């Protein structure tokens, strides 16, 4: 018996939707929204009732019979309190409260996934789930302690693609994810490195901690960074942009396009090579750090994301870290496919969903 899954993956001004029948994609569309209209909403969460009808219209125009949908899989919002683990969470009252709360969830377009999904779930009488949210993980207490008493470390990574590639790699060698120890390096506009120990995401290094990426600055010597923040040259918003958006390759080269940078290198641009190598070098540091904390034999280091297509980047990293473990290049990202595959596992019962619980004493 075949199963149909509706996939909803919102961005800042667009909403990607797809329908899968088992592992086959039967429809996909990127619904573009009016940026000016989006800007009118007081919060990201308030956009859900506005966006949902656009999604429904696109499905109707394609002739998708919504009554045949078995479940709705949604990109997970960046929930920070209480911490969540990887996998699926049922979209229910508590979860929707968290997604709409600025105290419990970081402001990001992904939080709309569950909120839009809830509207379809209520209408169709079918379950909706968020899956492998950016902030999910199973960090032990020791991994959460940092040098500041005001906050703890959390997990922020490309969990959806990272976990999907881990599962795919395990299947390709005839094993299960829980049989393996894998470090995944996702390289895109942002980069993150993830440690999967026996299938569990036990630690991550985001692009505000150590390595830099295409558009993000990465870690820095804090004494110098604090001095920069209070130099009077930048506002808080401008500093935030230096960290995320205008940092990394963008800061040095004026572009985050890996193909363009490689073309410049081929034409003899030594500065472009030096900067791209520097980014790759910092990613090697992050990979090595997570190999160390797993504390067991590593079965594979997986390179993924758009920049993994770069021969220059992938060869640099492979040459540095291949002594630690086999390096597997699984370039690109498959968020829609990963969400759909998670839905099929939930329907078939090979994976079970969890229920998010609001913090004790939290008032809705």
C-alpha cells in the first residue's frame, strides 16, 4: 500500500511545498509571497493564516486530492526551551504555542512549518509533524556548559540534511545509523558540523562557534571581537550582519557563490584561493573537534551541502581529515526528500513521534 506525504518548508518570503508518494516526488512548487505584505505582519508566526491558503491553492491547481494525504511533514522551528531532540514531534497545542512564542522559539521562517501544517492537519484530520529541527540534538550536560554563567551552549545545525545523509549512508553500506559513528560537515550559506554517535546527535558546532562559512564569520578571538563591538563603528544590527549574512567568504570576496570563487581561482586569483582554503581549514578544525568528543572509532566523515560540490573545498578537507576516517562526499541538500522520508517512517511505524511539553509554569 502506498502512502502520500505533504511536505511544507517555509522560508523568509517563500514556502516550498511538495507531495511524495512513498519515495517518489509527484509535485513540488516554491510559492513566492509578496515581501511587502510579509513585512506588514508584527511577527513571523502571524503570517501562518496568510500563507496557508496560497499552499492550498497551489495543491488544488495541481489537482492534488488532499483527502489522500496520510500525514503532513513540516520543517521544524528553532525551539530553544525546553531543548528538543532530533526526529519527529507531533504538531499540537503545546508545540504551536512554542512556535509562536518569542521566549521559547528563535524568530526564523522555519517556525511557520508547524503552524501552517496545523491548519492542514485540522482541516484534513491527518497528523502533522515537525522533523529534525535546526535546534534539535541530544547534547549531554557537559556539552552545554560554557565559560559564561548567563547562558548554556545549545545545538544549532543543519540537522535535517545531516541526519538524512547519515541514514542514507548507513543504508548504502547495509547498516543502520545506530551501528555507526559519523561526523557530518554541512557546507552552504551557513556551515555546521554534527557528531552522530550510534545514530544520536550528541554535539554540533555551528557557524558562530569555530569555523567560518560562505556568509557567516564563525568563531573569533573574543577580546578582539568585544573591542570591535564597542568601537562605535557598528550598531548592534550591523554587528549581527557581520556575524551572519556579511561574514565569511562574503566579507573577504564580496560573494558567497562557490562556483564563482572557483572560477576566480582558476583565473589566478590567489586571494580567493587563500580565503577559500581558510574556510576549509576552519571546517577541518570543527571536524577534528567532534571526532575527538565521540571517543570511539569513526566510521565516516560525510561532506554535504552545496559547497561540497566544490572540488577545491572537498579535496582540501579530504586531504586533511582522511587519516581520521573514510570521507564520503554526499554533495547537495535534500530537505524535502528528508522530510518525506521521515513521514514514511512514521506512517510505517519504524520511527515514532514525540510530544513537545511546554516548560513547567509557562502560561499560554
